[in-house]
């Protein structure tokens, strides 16, 4: 019953959501740097690209009939998402270290990609 494309989109949804949050937090810290104008521009461009991708993933999930019902951080600090697809309830959990690694991979991919 599992659909691997849906699972992949759910993982990408989580990664892009957390990457957006991390970019915003890092942007605040970069504001204190001497070259903050340059860094703010970079963070802005990256945030826009990640946000577009995140919105696209949400639209694909919605069009495929997948609905995210719950997003939470568990007591073990894992990120947990519960979603409904084709009338069935599914769960996806990602450990913080894995999520951080995936966010770093995504950021590296964005930095290497040509606009």
C-alpha cells in the first residue's frame, strides 16, 4: 500500500521546511557580521528557492490526495509527521542528526546549482 513517491515527497517536505527555518535563524546571526549585506542577499535568494520548492512539494502532495495531519517533535527529539494517503494513516519520523544532514545536502545542492 505504500507509495514510494509520496514517502519521498514527505521527506522532502520535512527537509525543506526545516531548511527554511535554519536559513532564517542563520540569517539573524549573519546580521552581526561585517559583510551582512552580502550574506543577507545570499540567504534571501536561498530562502526564496527553498520556499518555492517547499510550496511545490505541498501542491504535489495535495494533488496526489495526501494530507498531512500532524507535525510534531517527539520526546526523543525526532521530527514526526502523520499523513493520510488513500484512506490510510502513515507515519514518518526523522532523527535530528539525519535531518541536519539532509538539510546540509539540500543546501549544498542549492549552492552548486545554477540559477
